[in-house]
DNA sequence: GCGCGAATTCGCACTGAGTGCGATATCAAA
DNA sequence: TTTGATATCGCACTCAGTGCGAATTCGCGC
């Protein structure tokens, strides 16, 4: 079906090196198939109305097997969240020149990776992600995870900076991303034709951020 | 049991004005009792191990009645999140002088209200809130709600400012609160005696924020 | 005081998510 | 080819949450 999304993350074991054997590929394929059919059914009937049995049946596996690959129904949808963004942000940041402040580097990274959120599937998944309170919540939690990961990577790249400082920088970056994404979504909903790309909204949000901050009393 | 937390928010109807009658008080009491016994049982046995039947029984109501007051088991715990903070932030901000920038005003408000997070119950509830993935997620979602409310109040107080700007300011304030709370929690876990109050951490985080921002390229 | 309508309480049956357990099958490597 | 790990599956069970409708209680106008 679609081509990019759920991370290869296996159920439990961590494949260290090696050329992946037949078994690994099969696992990958199965997980992908579940994610695909899951998203498909969610889009057709909505999240809540789609039962686990339906997904399992459509994916050609037993109900029990589903839980071998995903911990919950929500996780199937969550796997599509920002398709591959989480995996890309780290490497991208490490390629940034280190002579600029962390936040500026993060800003640049986000602008580059913004396109990942603008695919049809990403948008569809995001709409589903807003159909339920818990889904919305889990999405936000995932962004906070992303924030912590980002701070982690920053700590590698700028070892001399205090970790608290980097946590703040990461919070700003991901926070800006969240707000920009929201603006962008509204923009699209209102003017589907003349809507500006996410990167534009991101720039605008960062600009506001700069003007906002010296919170001088 | 405890004295402050779950908002009087009735199941569905919105009491407009009037002096509250016997009925309203009973409803309030029942909801309070459910929240109390719920938190109590959660603290004793953990969130997941506590069944709805147990809560209902301990609160002296039928299982079905529980759902008349709360939409889910999670909501019982969520009701304790930042006890009364959400209700207090709005009025507090409206009392701030309007001649300072919104973010500075928010900063000042948060410093005043920080003590609300430092009560025994608030800390206990917060620990529970981190025992499950969905709970953690819902807590974050609630903070984002708080962020939106804050921006809303700001829009009333500073009508001349653009709403996007205020959204950013609110994001910064709540984001800082979240990070500061985290630092504060770690601080307490490590040095239960010499730990600094939340307000201190909050100041520090805001200070970092100021130094962080001009994200000049 | 009386009774009407709304708010509240409750029981019952049902769906569906998620888990524990253990059996079977399949594959990779020795 | 044996062997151990990985993967698939079925079954039975717990528990959260919902729909439906009955019974009760309360506030209020008459």
C-alpha cells in the first residue's frame, strides 16, 4: 500500500548488525501490512468503529498475533505519526555545522524535514489522530518524546552546553513545530488551494518566537 | 479526605447563576467522594490494579453511577492534575498589569501559583500520572489545553496583540512550567531535604529561555 | 400538600480491548 | 538433522465502557 511509515522496530529483540535474513524481512513485512491495513480501515470506518478482529482478518493474521507486533490498537496509528520524522531528526542535526547555536540548527533541520508532514498519508493519519482524546494525547506525548530525543542529540553535538539549556532549546523547537503544524492545518482546512507550505508557517512561528522572548520584566 | 481538587464541573448541565440547592451540593459531594476514594485506592494499589468496581464499592455507589460522574477511570486521576491550577491561572493573569509583555506577566503568574503543585496530594497524583503511558499522555494533553486557555485569556488582556504571538507566548510559559516541574521532581527525588522549591526551578528555566532565544543564524 | 418533570441512581446485558497460558509451526544455525 | 529461538495461533478470562430502560428522588409551580 503506502511506502514509508512504521519504523522497522521489531517487537522485542534488537537486531545488532548482520544482513537481515528472511525472517527479519518477513517480520518487517507483516508489521508493515498490519500498519497499512490498519490505517486503511481507520480511514474507511473511523478509528473507534474499526475493531481489532477486522484489522487482524484483513491483514491475514490471528487476533492474538496482532499483539505480537503492536501493543495496542492506538500504536498502529501512532506508528504513522510524522512518518520517519523521529528517525530523521537525529542524523540531520548531526550534519549541521556546530558553530551555530543549537536552536538555530534545530530550526534549520525542521525546515528541511517539514515536507515529511505534508504527504497525503501523513495528513490522513493526523486527522485520525485528532478523532479521540487519547489519540490526541498520545500524539502529544510522542512529540515530547521527540523533544527529549532532540535534546539528547543536541547534547552529543554541543557537549559544552548545559543539558538544561538544551532541553529548553528542544522544547522551543518542538513547541514551534507543534504550533506551526496547527496553523498549517487550519490554513489548509480554510484555503485548500492557496495554502502555504508547512515550512513557511514554521519560519513565521520561529520569527514570533524571537520577538517574544526576552521576557524582560 | 482531601480538600481541594476535582473541579465542581457537573456531568452535563451548566448551572448558570443561582444559589446552589441541595441537589447541586449532593452532586458535588458525590463527585468529590469518588475522586477521593479513587485517589486513595490508586495510591494504595496502583492505578491499573484498582478496578472500577472497587472504586464504586468504596465510594458507596453503583458501578453504573460512576460513569454518570466521570467518563473514564483516567478522568478520576486527571481531575487532581495541578489541583485548581487551571481555574486559577485565568483570574490571576487578568490581575497582572497590562503594561508588561504577556510572557513576563505569565511568568509572574506561574511563580505565584507554583505552590499549587507542591502539595502532598498533588505530588502523589503526579506520581500516579506517570505510571502509565496513556496517563502520561493525557497529562500532557491537559497541559496543552492549559496552554490554549492561557492564550485565550491573554487575548482578552492584550487585545492589540496578534493571537499567533500570544499562542507562542503561552507555549513558552507552559513549556517552561513543564520543564521546571520535571527538574523540580528530579531534584526532590535526589535530594529530598535540600530540594529547592518549584518557583526557583521556574525562574531558572525562564532565565535559560531568555538566553536561549534570539535564535540568530 | 400534590403532582409533574427533570435529575439521579441503578441493574443488566453486551461489545471490544488487552492478557496469560500453552500448544504448534517455522526458521536459522550448528 | 537436531535444536533452540522466533513466530503464529486459539482459548479463556478480566475489565473498561456503553445502551437501554426501570426505579427513585428532588425541585418547583399550583
